[in-house]
C-alpha cells in the first residue's frame, strides 16, 4: 500500500526522526503475536472509550513518564490503552488538541529517550506543535458536524511492532514502535478512517508521537484518510 498524507495547511516542517539510521538494530516483534487488536467502539454509553462524563481527558498513565523505561511489550487492552484512544478521539471530535495531552508521548519520557540538545524544546516546538496542528486537521476532516462521528475501533498491527534499540534516531533509550494504526469511525452511516503515523511505548503503554505524519511537507496533516477501515502500516521509521 502506498502511504499518503493529506496536507491541510502550509508551512514546511521537517521531522528529525523519520527513518531508522545507523547505530543500532531494529528488533522485530515475535511472530507469536499476529492478531490485529482493536479498541472497543466509542459511544456516549460506553465507559471503555467515551463514558458519559463532563468533557475532559482521562488519565493514561499518570507519573509514569518520569520513571525508567522497561522492555514491557505494550498491548491494546486495559485502562491505559482505552484512555489513550478516548482522549485522542475526543480531541479530534472537538478540535481541542489539549484534551489529548495524556495520550501524547510524555515530555519527561522524551527527555530520557533523546540524546539531543534541549530535548524538552524539541518536544514543545516540534512534536507537540505538529500534533496540535494535526488534531485540528483531523477535526476539519470530519466536516461541519464533527460530533456526529462515532468511533468504531482503533486497529493496531501488534505483530508488526518493533523494539527500537538505543543509538537509532538519536535515541539513548529503547522503546516499542508501530507505524500506521487506523482510527476507524462512522459518519452519517458510512465507515471511514485515517491513520496514526506512529505510536511508541513507555513502560508498556502506547502513546501517539507522530499523528498526521513523520516527514512534514506541510503543517496540519491527516494520515491516509480513506473510505472504509483502510489498511494499517506500512512499517518503518522509529
């Protein structure tokens, strides 16, 4: 499948950690995990992904970003994953990126991961800025009645997840990475979808790190929007 991204606004940006480069090996996930996992459908009556509550974020893994990384393999069940999905979808439906802050890779963890000058500044002025622009672009994709959209599932190709070793992409700490999960939703009776450019893990929890795209030809992107559920992947990057 050819992976495409739709540019929604101008301003060229370039991501610093697109493709894996020398300095470490990419270890692919065990083939024993071959199923495609999904998050439960979100609806106002479903406490798993969009419980009936005042508008606001759910905690994903509070305080975990300041702790040391582990090799725990992340999964797509449990409270943390459901909260991540809920917060991301809530942000997209409302056009308010701040509601997905708990779903985004923690600043404290990013400072542990990156062997670069001013990792905190890079997180704020590149990663988080790009994410905010992409959330707004995905919100616009939903059209004039975004709150009519209903989450069906999030497809994560777990069998394709890879452990990224330290030394790759200016990293000093490793993590699990998977590219191209699909956010599947229903709008006016039709199933549609878009991608998440990449998820990475911290202590066994998946977080969004690139939403609309890794390489940034434009600001505000939606990853591979499609009619129907689309296809996860392809894998690559770090």
